[in-house]
C-alpha cells in the first residue's frame, strides 16, 4: 500500500492532522468513525490513488489532531471540515464517511452543499431506534474499553486487539492503524491517545440527533455501502437493512450497494473488489 504524506491543516480553531495520497482527479476527503483515526483509510485510499487525490483526516480528539477538553458533536466536526477544505483549496470535494463519519458527511452536505461534489457513506448514517443504538454500542464496547488503558508494551496492546472477533481474519493494515493511535509512556508502556470522556460526549450528542432530518436536503449523488454482518451478534448492525432503505428512499440521488460478508470494520480494512469497483464506478459517473 502507498504510504501517505502527513501534514497539519486548519480546523475551526484547532489544528487537524491529515494523511494525503496524491492524485490527479477530484479530491476525496475521508472521515473516520467514533474512535478511529485517519489510517483506517489506508486500504481504500491506496485503491483510489493516484486516480483521485485522497485526504483522510483525524477528527478533533483523535489521532494527531488537537484534543480540546470539550466540544464534540457532528455540527462542530462540520465546521472543522469547512475550515479544512478552505485551507486545502479542495472545493468541491467528495466526502467519504464511515460510521460517525457518515453522519458528519450527511449533515455537511446538507449545510454546505457548495463544498460537496458527492457522498460515499460507508456503513453509517442510518436513523436508528434507541434499541438498535444500544445493540451497536454493546457491539463496539470492546473497542471503547481500550480507551484510557495503559498497556505494558505495544505488542501487548496489539495482541489484545488481535483477539477481537470482529477483526477476524486479522488484516495487515490493522497493525499500522493501531500503531498510529498510541502514545509511548515511560518504560515502553503505551496507551491510546483518545480520551474516553470526549467519546462519551460525542456519543451522547450523536444519540440525541435525528440524522433523518437532513436526508431530504442532500442534493448531491450519494453512494451507500452497507455491511451485512453484525459485530458480536447477528443483529447488532450499524446500518440495518430497514435504515438503509429509508436512506435510499429519502436521500434524493442515492444508490445502495450491500457488501455481503463484511462487518463494520472489515468493510474498511479488508481488500474487497466489489467495494473498490463500487466506489470507482460511482466516482467516475457522479
């Protein structure tokens, strides 16, 4: 896979870290999920570059971006993205969002349509019932539990992550991803750089919003990629079929591709020809 160039750009009063892959075509801005970082896009970015210019951001509070004590919501991330795109001169851009990043992409396209060429929503952005939200957060609990923990070494941390059932089979890109998210402490110890309290603020904000209010005002072409497998149980889907069908019905210019056999994580990290073909075909036609 191609190694990205890392640099800092301007958010809304914060410094945002981005990974960039050079390309000749339209700009694609990749927005990660709740506790992720920009390196979750390495596989997909390598498939799109050099045909397209790819930029993957660390949301505030994640990766190497600034980490203010508070101020975590979809609306605030949208303001960061507008500043980031302005700083990069990337207008209009394709927004590709996974999980939380899909919610951010939908709101951004609704509020700032002049900045958006098209959307690729990767297993996220659906209107979920409180019951389904509870199932999803139970499914991602192992991922949330790592935050704030100190591990004796990076190898110990990585070995724990390798035991996660939803990351099977283990994929090489995951080691780069997890290496990027930790900071070294004394005596070789490591811990994830994300603060748990910031994620709790973000989660409460996300559960309190109705993303479907923005569907009708997304006017750009939209590709929805949906993972068909749950995380720990069969029904803890981040984008259930009924939620995806509602998006397809209410977002004016949307199309849906189901990626059979993928779950919420493998949809990003596993090389997948059907995903690659769907994204490239969409970008060339939109």
